[in-house]
C-alpha cells in the first residue's frame, strides 16, 4: 500500500495531486515553533523540495514547543537539525538547510525559485518584507503568528491581497513569545493550519485559503475567520525594508538610540536619534532617509512619523541583527 494512501483517498484529483506535491518547491522561513510543527506534516505529505531557512541555534527553552528537536540538539543550528530529523521521516523529500537569517536581499534571490513561501518566523520585519516581495512576484505567502494562548494564520498574495492590506500599520504594541510566553499546543495548532493551507494552495483546492484569515484564542476557546479577497492594498506610501549592504554614500542614516548598536557597523555617517526627535528632521531632496533598529519596530514608527510630517517618500528601514542580518524566530 502506498504511504500516501490515506490522503490520496480525499485528494480531489488523487494521484495527480500527489504528483503536484512531489514537484512542489517550498520555502520555509523559520524552524522554530511554527516550523517545527508544520515541517513534519509537509514532509509526511510528500512535498518534494523544501528549503528551511533559519540562522538560530536550538536552546533549552525552545524544547517545550519545538518538538522536532531533541535535548542533544541544544546549541546546534536549527535548520540543519531539522533537515537531519526530517530525512528519517520521508527519504523521498529533498530537504535543504539554509543556516542564515532572512534578509531582503536573500528574499529577492530565493523567492523566484519557489512555488510558495511560508512565514514561520513570527517576526514583524520578516513578515512585511516577505509579503512585499511575494506580492511583487505573484507568489503565494502563508503567514502565522502566536503569542501566549492566541494565534492567527492567513493566506496572502498571488491572487489575494498582501499582508499590508490587512495590517497596513503596526499595532500599538508588538509582542513576541519572549515577551508574553507561549503554549506549545497553540503553536502546534497554528503550524498545522499553515501546513494545511500550503497543501490546499499547491493542489489548487476550492475555496482557496488565499484571502482567508483564521484566528484562535485559547484563553476563551473561541475561533474566528474572515475572507479578505477584496481588501484594498494601502494607498499610503510605506518605507521598504532593505539590507545594510544596500546603503549608499548619499543616505541619511538614523540609528534608533535604544537599539544599542555600534554605529561603526554601518557605512557612512550615522546619527543616533529617538523617535520623538524625528519631528525636527527636514527632507533633503535626493537623499534617502534610512532608519535602523534591531527588530524594525522602532525604526518603522520613526519612518512613519518622518513621512507624515515631511511628505518625503524616499525612506527605508533596516532591521539589524547583531551579526548584521534581519532577525528570525526565537
């Protein structure tokens, strides 16, 4: 009996759908809690080529929710550990570890090579940067986020609106699992929903999960969902995420003071600034303003404030990890 017999029984086109999965090229950003939950499901289902991108290492505090890893993996690269364990699940899948952080430059290079992109990083800068590029490339984008006992998952881009259509601006407070804590089963549920969305997109099922948002709150055991197929893309110009390598000699570089980053990490003159000091900046024609912080959140708020007051649209954001790369999952 085929290892895929039970899913073939419900696939709309049977063996043809299985062949589509075998030919699919899937890019997964993040091998943390979401990635560790969704990856075994995609590999088990027979997705043919999966690239796993994550620069982080396994830590002891990951193990309660990132159940793909073992105690012996602590201190080792997540992407490489994930590939090693997943190969024992399905030798028919081709798995590739990319043990580095996602950056806008890396995304521009990688995304054209894949049929679908999965955002399992749960990091605001990564999500917006990936969505912007997927929208430009007409590539389906499945994103999820979890904090505490709550989470959501959505299908974006290709023939659906982008992430910015639903979240055009940052919430007042951006939380991570490091801030709020997180329950392992909540992460597993959201990762499983991501995996199901991916399979449905690859098999082109109807209705499509692209254009669908699904939310779960385990504090009160309530779920909610809505479709956003006709949601308009934001008309207000926004600052794009870029790499530090994209800086040029004419850029005006502003390092958010609380980022506690060494200005010498960046080329050119760097000015440290607080968000409330942005009100004193004036636009200089022909010169781009670039705001930098660790996670991109404070830089985003500074960029929005600057654009509102000056009308300048030549603005960019860098979310800078200590090693010089965009942050990825905790």
